[in-house]
C-alpha cells in the first residue's frame, strides 16, 4: 500500500466525476425514448422490458472484463468506452428492427462495464487517503446523469427530432479528449501498463480470501437496492396508481434523483471524517424508517406535502450508502483495485435485478404499497449487519487479517 497517493487530487477526481456524468447520461436516454421506440418498432411491453436485460446482462462478465482491464491502459479504455456508449445510444432511434435495437443496447451494456471498472480504479488512485470522498465525487457524476439524462434527450428530440439525437455525441467526444490529454503524462494509462507491477490475484482467490467481507457488502448493497432502486424504478407507477398525475409523478422522481445526488456527494466525505462503518450504520437505521413514513403518508388523503418531504429524505439517505460501500471495498482490495471494482459492479447488477424482480412480483401478488412496505422490511436486515461489521472489523485494514 506504500504506492498510494496520500493527497486528494480534487481536479483529477472531479474530471473522473465529469466523465461518469458524460458516460451515464447516454445510458439514461433509453427510458424516456421507450414510448417512441415502442411506436416505431411495433414493440409490446414485454419486448420493452427485455431491453433492460440486454443492458444489464454484460455485468455478469465483470470478472473477465476486470482481468482484461487490469492489463490495459485505463485512460484509453475510458476514452474509448465514452465514444462507444454514446455512439450506440445515439443510433437507437435509427434502428430498423427490434433486434438491431437490442444489439445496440447490448453494445452499450458491454461498453458501460468496460468504462466503470477502470474509472473507479483511477478515481481511487487520485483520491489518496480520502477514498470515501473520491467515490462520492465519482458517483455524484452518475447520479446527476440520472437526473439530467432524460431532460437532455427530450430537449434534443424537441429541437432536432427523434432521429437526430446523434447531435449530442460531441458531449462524449469532448469529455474523452479532456480525459485523454489531462492524464496523458500522469502514469495512469500506458505508463501504468508498462511498469513491471505485480499482477492482481485471480478473481476467485480474492473472492474466497475475503468471502465474509464481500458477503456482507453484497447484503448491504441488496438492502440499498430494495429502497433506492425500487423507488427509482417504480415511484412514477406507484404515484399514478395512487391517483396523481403523470406530471406530478415525474416531478417527484426528479426530486428523488436530485436528493440522491446530494446524499451520494456528502456521504463519502462524511464517512472519511466519522468513519465508514459509523456512517453506514446511521444510513441503514434511518432509511427503512423514512421509507415506511413515505408509504404511510402516501396512503393518507391530504398529506401530499409530507409525502414529498419523505420522498426527498428517502432519496437522500437510501442512495447515500453506495459510495461508502464502494469505498469499503476499494480500501479492502487496495492491492487488487481492478478486481475489486469488477466485484462491486457485479454486486450492483445482481442486487438491482433481485430487488426489482421481487418487487414487481410482490406488487402483482399484493399491492405496490404493500410491496414497498415489504421492501422497507427487507432493508432492515442491513442494520444488524452493519453493526456486526463495526464490531468485527475495527478498521478496513484489519479485514484481511480476520478472513
């Protein structure tokens, strides 16, 4: 660990957050364009839902992708994936058939996997001793993209038409050029590959060595997904089911997402000062309480203002655990940063898939309100887990000694 930078390079870390924003805004074009795609290609809702599968499926290859990235130039991979992701998404409204559309989404998904692993590694390198703050900067870029992506693409459709969203491609191109020239002489890319550095341990060996620690992080991520990912996906549907307008539901989703930006940005910085596990315990205690409060006020007539307040608070806290969990894993896997990043990305895919599938099934079986309550109960499992980690691991550095 002697090779780590102690200084927090705020400019470099901010640029990595900018690259995350420029990359992820394109992946968030799909959802607002879905009604247009359904109409143009004659898709049914099942076919529309399968698009998400093509987007997420490549994440299962993260361990293999991580080994490829480990031996490659991080800077060039980030620049290339920025261009591939944006180009594939800018072509989706030009797709002549459904399967061409799926191919474009699959290319985007593969490119996204290749982007996130080295981008997290480079962010960690420039964050020095402040890994929590570094992950907050990086993930804030992604959360901002989640909020602005739909606005940007719909504005582009209004200005240029649905078949000319490729006019947005320069966003990725300019960002890629900035990253390419900024880190050219930093030793982050080609120089890093040329150095005779110690190869990272195999994926399976790292997973088994720290199996209990990674299992805890997986369950913490799953608890997060049962609130954050569920609300992000189902909140508009739930509110329209409760009788609110689609416009109101959209505004509420934007409020949730921008609250998530604030929570994501602040949590890592706070975690570096108060301790990552201390911060995580507080987040995991308050999140299910806020989720329950939101559901209860949504069921009460005349409590719209209070409901909106709890939507914002739930968004702030439910999303804020992500950079803390990521920083814990990066600290633990400091000697194997690429493999650790690939494990986190794989966890992210699996937990989102589990939470959304189960919530949809519970909503059909009971009601969406009851499904949300059950999700809040599921998220409670993180409280004893985080407290147990606090007592078992006195610091992230001691984890390797205990596993």
